[in-house]
C-alpha cells in the first residue's frame, strides 16, 4: 500500500479552521491562563466541546481495519486528530491540555474496553456538557518502570476494592469534579503475577474512598491540572474492570491486561509528538516573523558556506520539525490502517520530544534578552516544551523501546 501524506481537502479545511481558532481565540489567552494556573477558560472549553460534538478533530484510539475487495480501506481519523492537535498546540499547549474530551482515560477505554464498555463510557464525551477522562498509572515507586506499581484491586462480592496512591494524573481534577468524568486506574489483581496481574479500572467521579491529595504547581502547561490521588478502600462496581479479570501470560494476552497500557500509548504517543511539533512551530514562526520585521530573510538554497549562522540554525530547526512531523504522520497513518505501530509511535515521540526542547531553547537564545523576557510567549513555550519529553514515557524510554524493536531484544535483554 502506498503512503501518501498529501492532506485531503477535508483535512486541509479542518486545519485552516483550527489555525484561525488557535490564532484568534487560543493564543491571545495564553499568558493569562499560564499566570492564573488551573483556572479554566470556560468560553473556549465550551466552544471546543461544541466542535468535538460536531465531529471536528477525530479522536484517540485505534483505527478500524476495514476490508473492501481485499484492500484495507483507509481511515483518516488519527491523521486528522494529529493535524488538529498540532494546530491547537501551536495556539497554546497549556490551554489545549485543559480542553475537555476523552484524554488518556478515553484512549485506555478504546484500547482495552469491551464493545459494551466503549459504548457506555465513551458516549459520555458527546453529551451536552464538557466531560474529562484521565488515566493514572504513575506511582511514587513506578514511573518508567510501570510494572512496579503497587496499587491493588481486590474483589469483594460484586465490587472491586482499590488501595494505593497515584501521582501526576493529567486532568485528574477536571475529570473528578465532573459528575460524568472518570479516571482509568491501573492496579494489580495479583501482586505475585507481575505484569500479568495489572488491570485497568474505571473509577468514576464521586467513588467513595478516592481523594485528590495534591494539585501540582508546575513549570509549564500550567493551565492543565495535574493531581495526586489516594485510594483507601475505594469501592467500584465489578463491571468497571476494563476487559477481563483473568490473569494471563503477557506474551499471549493481546490487548488484555498490561499489554493494554502499551496499546493505549500506541495511540497517544503520536499525539504527544504532534503537540510537541505545534509548540516548536510556534517558536520558530515567531523567530522568523521577528527576523522578517528586521529585514532578514532566510536564503533557502544558497551554498552552505555562504550561509549565516542564523540561517543555518533556522534551516536545521525546520528540517528537524519536518522530520518529526513525518514520523508522526507515519505512526498515525499505520493506526488509521489498523496496523500495529509501537515502534513508529515511540520513534515519533522520541524525535519530537527532543526537537521541541532544542527548538524552543534555540529560539529563546537567538532572540536575545527579548526571548527570555515575559513580554513574548517564547519563554513560556520553552517551559511548555519539556513535558513532551517526559509524559507518556520519557525520551530515554522511547529510545529503549525503539532499540528493542529494531534489534529484536526482549525487555529482559535490554533494560
Ligand atoms: C506534568 C505531568 C503530567 C503527567 N501526566 C500523567 C498522567 O496523566 N498519567 C500518568 O500515569 N502519569 C503521568 N505523568 C507521569 C509521567 O508519565 C512519568 O513522570 C514518566 O513516565 C517518568 O516516570 P518517573 O517520573 O517515575 O521517572 P523515572 O522513571 O524515575 O525516570 C527518571 C529518569 O530516569 C530515566 N530512566 C528511567 N528508566 C530508564 C532506563 N531503563 N533507561 C534509561 N533511562 C531511564 C528516565 O528517562 C528519566 O530521565 C505525568 C508527569 C508529568 C510531569
């Protein structure tokens, strides 16, 4: 099958509309909501909820494999989402992360839920009011090493009882203060079984025994809330386990159990890459615009030994952002075609996470003191950039996954 990254007229139309929205509605509010950490831009959130209900922007989750006359029919859902995400994050990363929607929680339901659970829980996001989904894996002793998690889920009658602590849950506050919101909590049903015992559970807003214990004060993406959660004999219905409770060997588990975490990330890592590209592009666009105002144009195509250092830096940044975008579009294209994309998703995130930190720092540097001043948003973009190299697996972890896939080593051989 040929890969064609020429965007369809429909996606281009969506991109144009979202670019205008990002420029005129999101960007002007970026500084305000960075300073008023955790305040919600309700006007924008409601507008975005309206867009999403109207079907703009696709959604996270695997592409459906459709056979037509022996050929796979291409879906554009994930590619559309990646394009939309890049535009909105060009507007502002903090505000964009505060937008309502399925988030990581919805992606986990998509990856691990039964058809009935998908219908039951995902329908909430298209109701009249905005709803947030969140996902909690990380614990004080389990970050990159997710298999080390300690939160337990024990069956008691027709309920599961959860005990443990989760940290750094994106949109946790938004999800839990909304009566229809939920957090997908990963917990072990059998601590002796290792990865095989780890299962996802839907914990709905208001579940008894669940509490927000901390709201993080962060360097970047400050409009988005990040919380710690405690579970003390937190009771949820037995049907809120996503997929099966059966403890099966991870090697044969498919998307059941722990493999579901990975399937969730296959869909979400390319979107983090798209977020990163949006922020990087914002910084580079501002640098080029300021240069143009000073009468400096980049002379594309001239001999490298006649280039100024500034021109070389700009072309280098543009090439890296484009490379990151191509890796990202390849990863979502595979998802749209129903192909497994773990390697490509990790490659896209590793590249984009690194590129955005380098690009935003370089732009601050090239703009001199003005780059460091709060008069412009460049310093903010430099702060917002780094998270893309941390959450949903750090840059080092993406490179580890890439190396394992390329070299054919298991996690026992390459740690
Ligand atoms: C703002 C924010 C939002 C977040 N949102 C969520 C969320 O919604 N849900 C959620 O579950 N988690 C979330 N996280 C947690 C995030 O996914 C973890 O912080 C991340 O996976 C790293 O885990 P850790 O913090 O335990 O660091 P560690 O795993 O302790 O890593 C520390 C350093 O060691 C490196 N390292 C670790 N292992 C290896 C290795 N084998 N080889 C090479 N280097 C290694 C890492 O790359 C990193 O540089 C969020 C974090 C932040 C900061």
